[in-house]
């Protein structure tokens, strides 16, 4: 059974600081996704990482994937209040035939304080 | 505009009642999914469908049923057998296959009266 673990689950940080969210998963996969969710809202896709060593950056967020270590990181640089949200990582899981499905971590609730 | 539409936004269920959540997409996606979100639990897969007239159980399918008669539509019925239905339900779609990101609807909050 595929397990996806994020840490920390809660993160409170000051504006201007840097921090990293970690996502570990238990079985082989080279497809990893990061999503953002604002309170009461739907999920928005941030990054899709498709191979070992993949790195993607958008604004103050940078995601990377190490498939050998089964680890992805989401690095936040110089945090601003607008980044406050819940961040989820998700891993592809093969379901047989042509079926693929995502298994999500529990999410990291990020609060950026002035 | 292309997207995924879920309705209603809020839904209340009485004891012993079946309720149906609607999910429609106009993205021409083959694959559609239903997830349940509970506070602190992340998202858990209920059912998914890769093509019309075919669907598979996810991790928590008991007490739920689905149909996929049209490519655009994937309704979810929460039956009376689901004893703890209060949750936020999210529908998603993708082009299918590995490496394809999901596009999510705005969600339905289901509560028990």
C-alpha cells in the first residue's frame, strides 16, 4: 500500500523567512505533484515532477524530486502572507490496465505571519 | 470557459436518505475522480473512471456508488449505508494516464441533519 507522508503538518513562519516542506512516499514512483488549497476552496495544481532530479520553480516556490530517496521538497523563499494555504503532495499509483490514481499526503497548513 | 462544475455547493442529508452529488466537465477529459476530504486527513479516493461506462473502486468506496454514462458527467451517490458522510467532496478530471495533473471542481460540503 502506497503511503505518502508530509512534514511538518503545521508550519507557522514569519514573512521574509525561508522554509522547506518534505514529502516522503513508500513505493517506487517517478510522478509527484504539488497542490495548493485555500480555506474552503478547491485544489490548484502547482507543480508536476516527472523524473528523478526534476526541479521546478514558480515565484517564491521551488519543488524538487529525488526518486531514489522517495522524497520531494517544496522550498519557500522569503515567504509572504499570500502564500498562506494548505499544501498537498500526491504520488501516482498504478491501478492496473491503463488506470493511474493519485494518493495524497495529509497536507501542510502554512501560515505566514507579518 | 472550460472547467469542472460541482453542484450543489452545500448539501444536507437526512438519516436513511440517499443523496447525489453532481460533477460535470467540459474539458474533454477521459478520466474522472471523486475524493473525500476530512479535516486533517488529506484527500481519499472514493471512485474513479478512465472511460465511459467503466469505473473502479478507490480506497473508501463502501457506502458510495457512481455511474459514467457520459464522458462529461460522473455523479456520486452517497447511500444510507455510508454512516459518516459529513465531509467535503471533490471531483476531479484529467486526460488520463500517468503524469497528468488533476483539475478539481469547487467541491460540495455534505452535512448530516
